[in-house]
């Protein structure tokens, strides 16, 4: 019997896999067909193939080809080349749809890199390569599968099909090496484990343990994006709890020491997102620091000290990840609202508070916290009613408008 070549991929014919072209987005198909029509290889790659094989609806469909970016650009009118080091083609279609086309590439070796950059082993330091090399430079085996639009075959160089069957997240190559090259892969490993309900391969888990501190060297902008991905995929609670368990969390968000209820709150936030409420970064940020805020908050103290505390907490994250002021501000409002909720109704400034655009969301967060902690449940209905009825009508204007300004602040009603 003929032995297969050592590097021969496992190939599934059209009849032996579940990918149907009907489930591939129309514009992606157009791109794939046009590339193939012009004699290029055209594969669907990455998460699209993985999710289709799992019977899930892919978030996006990435395309890989042996055409160079310039060759791709010539084929599509609506094509823009992006990326500094490695050029990618973005093809735009009506309705804001965007298809990303990448030329097959491989991980760069030291000889490929300009001298001054040899220290930088960043994952995007890639050069054009073969489909096989392109599969091996990817992060996890289940993310390294290809669907060939010419033969309708699934092509697996990296053992991804086997791991899909065994529901395992396995790093392509040696996890210690691959996490050193790009520490963000550690977070992605936890993300996919949580999203797909898979188990993380033992070697990868061990490697995260060992390489966790390296994540602090990754570009904060990338971590911030992956953190938001956790929230958007409704697995922030699960993945961050996992990150806490294997020592990654304290390097991921420096200075963040969550209490035991924080993870429960994050789970509750994920359930809210599952129910269809879109997650915002300010809500996520407030969720991360809610427990710490409440633990240090003095409800009998002035609002200025609550503000100070909210600022201190959100600025830690905000400065490290360069979060825009508007988002930080909204996160602070979400935190400070809990000060007002806890003090009860009839306090100064209530009229403005009840009509403030963030107050509704703040009550949602407060409600999630109350459910998780079993505290303050009694306050929720009171405030829900107050927000839905709105503030009482303003008193009629006085005759002499000058006299409206009070010299001394009125003592708070109790
Ligand atoms: P989804 O888009 O559903 O979140 P995805 O697998 O498509 O999941 P993307 O972030 O869109 O994830 O990346 C597309 C593909 O690029 C991945 O499937 C993987 O093959 C590769 N990839 C992404 N990030 C890395 C990385 N840090 N190292 C190596 N390969 C990566
Ligand atoms: Mg994707």
C-alpha cells in the first residue's frame, strides 16, 4: 500500500463535509469565483471554515489566494490595499460589506527580516508563502483549515479536522514558541475555548502558565480589541475567569484584582448580551470595576469622592489601553449612578439624574449586580418606576427670575 507523503494534507471531498456554498456569503463567493476564474487559487480560510464545519454562522469570511495584493487589486474595482508590513486587499461591497483577501504567507525567518528588525518577532512579520506554509503560520489547528472553491474540498494541513471532532483547541506547533512569538495568542486560546465550549489542549494550558507575563509586552491596542471580542462573543465571564485561573489575568489588565463576585457579574453581563442587548465598551469597563467601586464607595460621603474613586478606577484601564475620554466618562457615569441608587430617592440633582441618557443603562448594571450579590434588590423597583415615570413637573417659574438663584445649597432631604 502506498504511504502518504509526510506533509500531505488531509482532504475531504465535497460529499464528505458539511460546507455548502449556500451558507457562504454572496460577496465572498463572488470574490472566490473571480480569483479562480483568473487562474488563481482561492480558498476560504480561518474562522469562516471552522464555523461552517461546526454548523455555526460565521462572523466573517476571509479569503486567501496565491495572487499578490496588486494582482487582486487589478481584478476588483472596489479594492483597497491596507496594512503597512503585510499588504491585504479589502474589497468593499454595497451595504458596508467588506471581504478581506490575503496572499498566502509564511512566518518570516531571521533572514527574511531587515537587520534592524530582527529583534521584532511580531506575528505579522510575514512573507509570501505556499498554502501549506500559510496554514502553519496560523494560531490554532481549527483555525488553519481551507475550503477550496475550485474543488469544493476542505484541505487540512494542520490536523484541524481531528481537533474539531475532539473539540480541542490546539496550538499549531510548539505552544511555548508560538506564545512567545505572539503573546496575544494566549488570550485567543481562552477566547476560542470559551466561545466554542472546547477544551484547551494540555500543552497549551501549561504554556500559558509559563508565558503569562509576556502578555504585558503585547500592544495594548490589540489586547483591548481581544478583550472587547470576549464581551461581544458573550464569554467575558468564562474567559477572564479562566485567565485568572492560569495566571494570565494580572498581566493582561495590570492592577486589576477582581473580587469573587466580579466574574459572576461578567457572566450576567454576557447573559444580557446573549439576550440581544449590544455591549458597549463603557458598560464592559464599568462591569470590570463595579465590585471594587462598591467596596470602596462611601455612600454617606460627598459625590465628589465617589467621582474621584470612579475616575481612579476607570483611568487605570483607560490610560493603559488608551481608551477615549468619552468612553471613560460614560463608564464613570455608570459607576457613579450606583452611588445615587444606593442613597435612595429624593436627593439633590435627582431631576437631572432621572433624565440623563446613561441612567437607564446604569440601572441595568445595578440590577445585574443586585441579582448577583443578592443585595439592594428592594431599590430596583423604586428606581425603575422613577425612571419610567420621569421627574415630577418643574415648579412654575418665579415672578422675579433673579431670586431663583439660591445662595446657600439646601440641605439634602432625608
Ligand atoms: P472570528 O472572526 O470568528 O472571531 P477567526 O478565527 O476568524 O474568528 P480572526 O481574528 O478573524 O479570527 O482571524 C482570522 C484568522 O487569522 C484566524 O482564524 C487565524 O487563522 C489567523 N489568526 C488570527 N490571529 C492570529 C494570530 N495572532 N496568530 C496566528 N494566526 C492568527
Ligand atoms: Mg474572522
